C-alpha cells in the first residue's frame, strides 16, 4: 500500500481504526465487516478536498448528484448481506458509485458484480479498484433497475439507491437462501431485508435511512 493509501492526520490508519471502533459502539457486531472497513482507505474514493471528512459518520458527495454512503450505513448493509457467511460466494451491488462499497465487498465475497448507470463514475471507480489491486470485482455500465442477469443467481444483492418497491428483476436474480438488502420509500425510506426461502420470500423492515433515488436508464 503506497503512502497515499496509508494517509496522514485525518486520513491515517489511526483515524480509520477510530471509525471502526465507533461502528462497533453503534452496534455493528460483524468482525469480518469491521476488519474489511479497517483495511480499505476510504479517503481515496472521495475528492481530495473532502478527504479529511472521509472517516466521519456522514454521506459525502461524489458528483452527478450521488453520494458515498456513511460508514455506518455501509457496515449495516453488509452485515445484513453477509449473515455470517465466510465468504459470500457471489454478490451483486446495484450502484457502484465511487467503488468504496464494492471494494469492501471484495473482502467479504468470492465474486462481486457491481453495476452503475453513470459512466463517468464507473471510470473513476475502475481506476480506484485498479489502484488497490482488487481483482474479484466486475464492474458494468448498466441499468441497476434490471440487475445483472449475466451473473445470476446471487447469494446476496446490495442496493445503494432507494426504490418505491422491490424490483421484480432483483428478486428473480436472488438464489436460494439469498439475501437482498435495499432502501425502500420515496419521502420516507426504510432499510429492508428480503430473504429467499424454500417457501418464497420473506421481508423484514428495519431502520430509517436516506439514499439517493434509484433511476432507470444510462448516463455518460
């Protein structure tokens, strides 16, 4: 890891470990998720002007009206998706954004597929993943409302944008025993866990969250 990845001051490894300790205090219990977040230099995924805020518990803008989710939100969603499985065989992420969550997922899963509708964001994410030598994440410029059939079925799906309802395409791409974690709602959003069982699907409605909306189509 080069000096930029190690960081200094508010981007240092010590600051990252303080973030992880705060996540633990906020109720994150999954040691594998916490270890992955302690390892990944979150500050390289945001603009240099925002780097000193990278380990704060807040979402940050990454351009094009999109954000990098707050660390607690990332940790909570990945803890739900993992459910103690080490590693998760195959994961689909909807909304690559800057690539941070996909990079954390690369430490939790054997194979990660991540789709992003905004080409310019995908280019930046691809550069960051290459810089960190992430080799088990496949990025694709695609409409997230459709998922990605090319890699289905998935053991877990994580969506980083809010929809009014669960898209049928996503539940169809969930494998047996799979878990889908996503925000649902327009004005008021709740985190939802969908589980595929032998008898069909179960849904658990969890805490309030705040995400950008899920939009169809592609952008350059």
